[in-house]
C-alpha cells in the first residue's frame, strides 16, 4: 500500500503480483505538476520480470516527458517500448485550478470517475478505453476532458481486477482503504493486479 496526502489530492494504491510471482508488471505514478497532478497506471504485458521492466520503462518515460501534452507522452512511450515486451496504460492530468481532468489511455487499464453529489450521493462515469499496445500497435490518440470538483474520486485499475468492480466498491474517507478493499474483493490470483484511488481536494466546481 502507498499513500500520499496534499492540499490538492489524496491518493492510495494497492497491488499484488500474480500468485507464485515475486515481481508485478502493474505499476503506478503520481506526480505533482504545479496546480495539476498527473496520475498513470501501466500494465506490462504478461507477468514476471519482463512485464515489470516494460511497466517501469513506460512510467520512466511518462515522468521524463510529464511536461508535454498527454498524447505526446504516450507517443514517446510507444517508441521507448518497441524493444521491450509492451504495455498498456491509462493516464490523467487533474487540473485543480481549472477543475478539469484530461485523460487518455491505450489498452485495458480501466478508469472510473466517482462524482461527489449533494446529500452524500455519488454518480459514476467510466472512462472510454482505446485498443492497442504501447510498443506494438498505437491507435489514433485523442484526449478527453471532464469537469471535476472537490470530493470527486478517480479510480484506475488493471485487468487483474475483476470487471464491474465499480459496482461493488465501497468508498472510504481514506483512498488507500478504498484501494485495499477493491483489491481484496475483486483482485484475481491469475494476473498481476493494481488499483489506484485519488480523491480531489482542490477548488470546488
């Protein structure tokens, strides 16, 4: 489990490798960029050391080019991973000043935005996924933008988490506890698994 708290975002991640493995090919990155926060989850193809190396290389590239537009970041990841096993990834920029989220993904790292509504209610919006593999087949890329506000929560999950997890997840005050609950309830032993949960504490809508 990993946890971070700031005046803009609080996040936590829970992960585990495939049963019988010691290394996980599912990795995450959270990086503060002034009034924005970058979040990314990468899943190296397969499992074991080669998958871990692919995910590590992808996130190193994201960090190196984090000052660039998201599409350009993924294009650089695609070039860097041509000599590796390949990976899929979803990433987002949470712009706290503009109360917006820009996101893009290649492959099947799922994303769900849980909106905080008056009266303690929530609504859920799934992020649309694009097919493809970084390092092998990159589809035409276009970012999408959504409004976000204080109390909204972004959840990113690799395919080691059972599909439909968002219908069963329980949101806790601490994002790390939410991530642990999703992993415990819907994590698959047949694959690496990772969940990242980030709650926005920036300016309201």
